[in-house]
């Protein structure tokens, strides 16, 4: 009684040591589980905790190809969709470039929003992670992610990040045209015109349509993009140049902002004919305020002939400026 049995205690020690060693092997084994087995666990295992553990483990590896595999079945596999949410949590906390690449493959609206925040936040992330966020929004490729890139541009903290946004949108091609054209309602859209000009042919039909938009800034933003195509993608604007070459006054009247922004020397007299034959009040105001003396005179002539008086007032008119696109 009260006597410590040293032998009995020692006889129990190996069991404790072995148990701890076995536990260590189990934990180590989890970290070496192949990605394919983790994907299988995430998408098929009935145990919710094991699915979550597998998702967190796989997310920690930052393997975008694995994420893509899970995302591909998430619309029809509830376990996969839950796994993506768990992985998204991990990626958001991590914020590394590999995690950001993975978010691009998740392709959910939540992932898009996280990437947009990473791209635009003035207080978090580095230039490299913001550049990666722009690329990942492009990988997502949804209309909301593309619109996010357009809206994020003016919030980008450096020229390198802005360049990444422009390049990503240009590489998206036709799918980026509609969100970019929608962005023409904003101020400072010269960069949008440049990207649309880089995209070229796929952008032309919608830009031509927008030349007749009731919103002045949209009409002239579209004209700017088309003018920029003259050098970047000359085939895309060949029909406009043919209007000028063929003396197509009606065609030029329908698209006159293009020809004003183009501002080619020697085209003024043709544009004078355009307003005489097909002028209206909007065209007259744009002629009066475009900065070209000959077109100003033509605008005043049209106003007189149609019973209007021309007055000069302080302020500015938001119409196209002569040669602005060159």
C-alpha cells in the first residue's frame, strides 16, 4: 500500500509510445495522400468531416488543376460544390499567388468577388498578387468577372496592374466586347477604346451600333475605338474608309463621329456636304464644337438655313474633337 510499482509503470510505457508513433504516422500519411484520392474523398465520401478535411488539405497544396477538376462537376455534385466553398475559404485566407490562381478555377460568384477585392484593395496584397488576381478573373471568364475587370481598372494602384487588366481583357477577345462597350458610359474611357481596338473585328458590329446610341459619351467612345482600329486593325474599319473613298454621304452621316475623331486633313469639304445633305441638330452642335474651323462654319450655315441662332456660352460640349483619335 502506497508502494510505487515501477515495473508495472514501465510495462505500460511502450504502449503509450507506440500509440503516439502510430498517430504520427497517420497524420504524416494524410499529407502525402495523392491529389486524386483527395478529389475522390471530396466528391464521394459520405462523411462530411472527412470531406472537409480533404478539401482543406487539397486547398493547401494550391493545385489549380485539381480545383478545376472539382469545379467541373460541382453543378451536379453537391459534395463537390461544398468542397469548393471550403477550399474558397482557405484560398481567401491564404492570399498567395497559387491560391489566387486556384480561385480563378473555382468560377463561383463568391470567388469572383474575392478576386475583385484582392485586385482593388488599396491596403492589402502586393503588386504581384493583384496582377495574378486580374489574370484569374480572366480565367473565370464569366460576364460578371469581365465586368469586374472593367470596373476595377480605375481603382488599380499601379500601371503594371492596369497593364495586366488591359492584357487580360484583350486576350478574352469577343467575350469582353459587351462589358467593355458598357463601360463607355464612364469618364476616362480612352483605355477601353484602346482595348476594343486591339480586339478588332469581333468588336466592330456592336461599336457601329453604338455610334447611334442616344448617350453622347457612348457614341463618341465607340467612334474613338473605331478610329484607333485604323492603325491596329485596319481591316476592321475598311468599310468606313470605303465610305470616304466612295463619297457615301449617307454612310458618313450615319457614322460622322468616326470621321470627326479621325480628323483626316482634306476631308472637311466632304463633311460639309454631309451636314448640308443629312444634317440635324445633334450633328450641328458637334460640328460647332469639334474644334475645326471649317466644320464650325458649316454648322453655323446649317443652323441659319434651318431657322436657328447660334450663341456662344461658357462651358464645354461633350462632342467629338477633330482628330482626337489620332
